C-alpha cells in the first residue's frame, strides 16, 4: 500500500469533515440513496445464496448521526465491528440474534423458521465465524455498489454477542446508518458506514449526469427525400375555357361541342389535388400532347377571407 497516497487521502477526509457542516449531509444526496437502495435489494439475493434464507430485505431508514447516537439502537444485537484502514475508521454490521441461528439451522438442513428463542449464552467460535460471514455477505453488497467510486476493505476486529455502543461514545465522527427490514420474519440488519469515507464519492455522485449526445443519422435527410420522391401524385392539366351562360352549361350533353380559342389552349396550368403548381405551354412531341413548364405558380392568399361577424349592441 502506498503510504504517501494514504496520508493524502486521510488529510482530504479530515478537511472534508471540517466543512461538511456547511453542505448537505451525504445521506441526503439522491444518487447515494439510489446506491443504498440497490445494495439493499442485492442483500436479499446474497442471503439466499450464502445461507438459504428466503427473505426479502427492504430499506427501512437511513440516517446520518454521530457514531454513538447512530449505534445506540443496535445495543443488544449481535454486532460485528470492522476496521477500514483506507479511511482510518470503523464500520459496524449489527443484526437480530435470531437471524444467526436461522442461518445455522438452514446450514444443517432446516428452513430457519420453526425456532424458539435465541440462546442468551456467549457465541461459540463457529457461531462467531458464521456471524462474520453473514455480516460480510451484507456489507459486501454495499462495497460492490460503491466500488466504481471508492474502494475499501473490512478487517474484522471482533464479534459481540450483545453489541455495546459505549466504546463509540468518544468517537466524534459521523456514521451513515442503513437499517434493513427482513419483512417475512420481522427482523433487522443495521449497517453503519463512516461518513468520512462516503464523502470521497460526493463529487462523483453529486455531479449532474451528462446526457449522451444525440447521434443524427447522416442518411436521414436523403432517405426522407427519397421517400417523398417516391410518393405518387395525380397531375391535371387545366386550360381556361370560353365564358358560357349557366343555361348553356346546363344544356351540355354527351356529344356537345365547346369551342376553345387557339390562344386559350396554348397556356395551361398543372394542378395536383386542386392546387395549381405550374404554368406551361401546350404542344406536341413524338405524337403526344406535352407541356413545356414555364413558371411555378406562386401561392396566393385567400381571395375571399371570412368577413367579421357584426353583432348588434
């Protein structure tokens, strides 16, 4: 381990502790809350895989308090105390004593449910080892979720049959306490992590997430133009006819003749869906009527705008 870098890291943690009272507590950061909730969900699977305990863990509460105040409610639980050298601090995992004996029962073929009260005696060496394994299965999920931001290792100091918070009374540092509820058996696990270590991830998890730039398809405009270009439309050539009386129009029948002046047939409009789009000159080419386009027809405003309705006062 690089001693120089470790000392620099501890100095940074000490400086952050001096100024932490002027900023929002780390536990209030939404991003940290998301990490803690994900860790709790992972604990359910970890307890099933390691001990066969069919339990669902839910996040009951998270608080940031002084060490003694945070750990006071853990008194009487089985407590595992770990030292974290990287942070020069300690972490605690405490849980209801019955949970340890449920884990032991499942290891010997039981289901961990039909048990009496947990014995009040001191824990055997095997039971202390299982308590350590159970605590590591839980705190390991938090280590895994925090690993992209900060890493730390837990070295076991001791396992206490009835956890005593009194030794932490002189500890002026703060802890983030995460309390899990195992709903089906109504038992709890408490994880207490040093704030000074979690502060190392503040800048990383508090920074706004930059949205990935939207990559535009360089062929989009060309594909759109091609799709529009392949759309079929009907074109109609319209020639201005001679003026006629309404009665003459009403008298028209199949076979009736309407005389057009030659000049009227020279200039026609090309329309699509009732809209004039081009003006052109009518002619012939290779035995077919053809139109030589002369100019597009400019869009004209509505010649008969709706008149405002006048109301009598």
